[in-house]
C-alpha cells in the first residue's frame, strides 16, 4: 500500500479499504451496504491489526445475516486478473462456506446476540475462518487511519472506492496485492477439509460470558480438542465386566418412571384412546342429510384420513433403572498444568477439560439407559481458595447442554477427604465412579475408597499416566507421541467407566 511518506501511506490505505467495500460479492455496492459493513470492519480491526480484503469481511457478515450466495449482483473490478481471482474466491471460499452446516448454527447464535455485540461476533467468525485457512496475507492497517475513514459518511466512502476502482488508484502494486490475497484464500480453502469448526459456534453461543480473548481462546481449544478425542476414540468400546451389584433407581425417583396410564399425545393410536376434543371436528347430527347420512365428509373425516387426529399414548418406560454417578474431580495443583508442551496443541489443563467434555458426550450416549449423573468437582486448596475458578466457569459452559437436562452439575468441595465422605454416603444408593485429575500421582490412602471405584489421571508430564481402579498404572508416559498417549488414556478411562 505504498512505501512513501506518511501522507501517501494514508491515502493508499484509505483507497485500499474503500475499494474493499466495493468488491463485496453478495450485494451491489451502495451506501446502505457500506454502512452495514463498516461496524464489522471496525470490530475486525480491534481483533487483529492485519486485515484481509475488506470485501471478505463484508461477505462473511452478509452470509451470517442470511444473504443468499449470488455473485451476479457483484460489481466487476474492471481488471481481468482481479475478476479471475474473485471467481476462484467465490467458488472455493464463499461456496463452501455457504454450504457449511456450522454457518447456519453460527448465524442462529449471532441472531440471538444483542445488536451491540453482533459486529464483534462477525469479526470473530472472520478471524476464525482466516486462522483455519492459515491466511497470512493480511494488510497491516494503522487503526487511526482506518477509524478516520470509517467515520466518513457511507456515500462518500462509496464514491472514494468506486473512483479508486475505476481509475485503478494504488497502481499495479495495489492490484497485485488484491489478486494475491484472493488467490491465497482460494488456494488454502481448496486444501482444507472444513472452513468452520464447532469452536466458533460455541464461542458465539456464549459470547456474553466469554468476554475476554483469552477465555474465548481457551474455550475454543477445549471444544476442538474434544472433537479430536471424539474422532480418535471408537464409537463403541467393550464394557469391562464388574463384580458389583446393580443399584436400582432410588425410591424417590420411581414416580418419574411410571408404568401404565397416559403420558403423552401422538397422532397414531386406537379410537378408544382418542383425545376427546377431537370430537369437536364432527358435524352436528342436525346437519346430516336424509336417512341420517351426511352428504359430505366433515373435518373429522379429513383429519382421520390424513393421520392428524390426536390420541393418548401409554407410558412404556422401565419402572427402575440402574443409577450411576460419575464424578470428575480437579485437584488444586492443576494450576501447574497450565503449561503448554511443544508436542501438544494446548495446555495440559485444557487437554484435560477437552477430554472431560468428550467423556461427557460418550457416556451420556452409551449409558442413556441408566439413571446417569455427571458431576465435576473442583477442590479448594489448603487455604480454602478455589484456584481453578476460571476453569469452573468454562466447565459450566462446556457442560451446559447436560446441565440444562439435569444430567450434569459443577460444584466445589473443601478437600478430597470431604468429597470422599460425601461419595461414600451416596454409594449406598448408586454405583459411584471417581476420576481424579491432578498434577501428581494418586494418594496413598486411595485404596480406602471401598465403595467407590477410583481412577486417577496424572498430568505431571506431557504424556498422562492413568491409574485405573485396578491400581495398576498404564505405561502411557513412555509413549513417543504425547497426543497418542492422551488418546490411549481417554480410551482406557472410558472402558473403566462403562
């Protein structure tokens, strides 16, 4: 964008930004489209000092706002090289992005946000997309220059962009930079399996809570790591046979699973179970023809023929189910696990929380026929302080789906001994498993847990060490690949919990 004086740099930057507004692919350039995209560009500049072509930001924002993928309304740049690059960008980036099912989920999450947070949400999606693409062709933009330009009236900004585009202002260097940026985006998108991930959807759904960039980064990494565990672990694992008696659903829960009686309404059933209000669709007898026969079908007949009549259905659920309580405890010394190993994609503590999320998904699926409760307990240190308070907030968000269903909860405990006393009492009416995460090995007194099966995961090294309920530590620390050691630990742990 020029290497001359500061004034030349400012003019080149303004022209580059203004031209970007005119190269949006989903709408015809207008003052309204510029006014709509300006907050998105401002928010993107706050997220990163380097910007992609402004048209990319405008296109992503339009897709999130529900615009249809129709590049026929786009303005031609007048330069064959730029038009060819834009055509490839349309095919490999916008086309795939519009077809990505996560885009719809992201758009729904954005629509639920307050109006003031939507520009920041668009900027997050743009940053996430460029990060996945590995795009490093952004242009460094001075924030003061960008803010000064964005404060202009949209019509004036549009005129500047159209004039610069028409006269190729910026010279061959500016045109070459645009071509290179769009070509790089298209080329990188061709080699990428998916443009968006579940992490950005999670970040948008919880944007009001994940206020800082560090929180969003950590939560996004946990979601991505959980997805990696889901992919690496088989869909089914062989259950380890335990010599433990079945514990039926506690008596106070029996009323939740009655047998017999009506429990729901369906559009299939027998006439004796017909909902009585459906009879209102029958014509009165005085409207019948001679001989007591109706001359035409009434609305009741139509609903019957189309299968729209409503019937009561009976509850066929099981009267009692096995009750399972699986507790994940996080020791206070895990503050030492806020450490990033070179061989791992994230900090050890982030890896552990990603494993926890993956385990919650699998266990809730595999044990859906049992009365399952998942509990995450964060232990206080010796001073009574909760050193993992930030992780508690993130864990609450990660398990929000199961918390809303009443299957999971996140709590605090004074110490491991206090947790032990509580779980030993609950073991009288449920089958209790404990998974303890710590930056050290299992405690010596662990064998005293007679009614609770204890599994321990030691995170003191890059490769975790799993000590299952059998008491024999798995030799995962010697694994040449720490990530594979984590996968093996997750697989063995899930087998212990089945």
